[in-house]
C-alpha cells in the first residue's frame, strides 16, 4: 500500500480525502493517497490544509466540492466535473460513508457500472431472480467532456430506494467523469414524469495500487425518510459489494480486453478500460501489452 505513484495521469487529478461530516475542526487527520502519507486539517476559520507527513513544507492544493475535501499530488485542473443536482434545494445530500476496500480503484468502478450482479449480490433490493437479463443499452465516450455515459439502462428492482413502495423497472444513467469517480442517476419514485433522477456517487481515494477508500453518497429527492435511514440503506448495499470486490483476482484492473471474457452486459466496463488505456494510465492496472 506504500508504493508511490509516478503515473502523471493519476497524479495530476483531484482526489477526495474526506467528507466534511467526518472532519473535526481544528484536529489534524492522517490518511494515505497514492502511497503517500498525508495530514489534513480544517481550521476554525474554515481554511483547509493538506501536507506531507514526511515533509511539512510539501503543502498540497485543496478544493471544497460536493461536501468533500479534495487534493492533488500534481497539477490538477482548475475545476472538477459538475454535479448540478447537489445545489437543488429540495434534495437531501447524504454522505453515506467511507469504506476501505482491498482492491484497485478500477475494479471498484467496474463493479459500480455492473447491473448484472444486482440479482445475485443485492437480492431482494436491487434485483432478484428470474429478472436477471441486462437489456441492451448505449455507451458514449465523449472526448469533449472527457467522460463515459451509459444510457437507456433499465433493470427490475424489488426496492430501488428507501422511498420505493413496490418493485419496478428502474431507469439508469451511469456516468464516469473521472478515472476514479462514478455517478449513477436513477428514477426517483414519484418524479418519473418530471424526468428528475436521484444521484448516487462513489468518489474513490486510491491509497495504493490495490487499496482504495470509497467515499460514497447520495443526492435524493426524498422528504419522507431521514438522513440516517437513507445513509443506513446505502451502507447495506455497499457492504454487500465489499466482499465481492475483495475476492476479485487480480486486484488490479487488466486493460487488455483479452485478459478476461466480457459479455454483452459489460459494454460500459469495456469502454471504461479502453478509456483508461487511451489516457495511458498505469497505476492500479495491468496495462495492455
């Protein structure tokens, strides 16, 4: 986990360190990013600082976005990807927890994109037999936005969210705007006619090439359920994913499409691997030969 990163693709990006809900003002917190031990702190005046545990003069840039503290070990872009729903006043923005996972960030993103595991891993919640087919969907890799979008996704779910009252076919949009961040937009119960969707996000902090901290959250149109009950519901989902993720081998994501046998349902995962390979990313992956 202490292997330092020398991959400029990953170094020159913003990475999440913590939800502000988990930061004690005035207290020095310690974490690991890309093999480097870091301290971070929020002062009583709201100032943010991140610095190296080994060299106090090595001060890193900081950004406050979407309820999280972000930093970079390189030269990051001025802005992060946009998530407009965060600012809509009738939504609850719920930081659903941070989870340590013994797997590369790429493996975690692929699991997030995979609808095929719903009936078998999230049985009775996000899927159930005999509703196991992943219907045809579309994948677009945008060069101008530098992101992947999977659209026209639809899957039957017994309980799509805490606000759901019965099983239903749920519309999905998957979005990967960052090598180690992904968002899921899904039908919001009662708002389908308006086309508004709940947002589930996973912002990954690569601690090492095979160790990841998953910062998870939701941005939901739900006035009936409490912050804590929504948080608990989503923690159940990720808890089910954690054991599956940690039993995957190899733990690093192979970028060569011939390394593993894909099926039709894996279109978004295939696009993600090709996108990473095109960027020249080498950290936490098994590069194409």
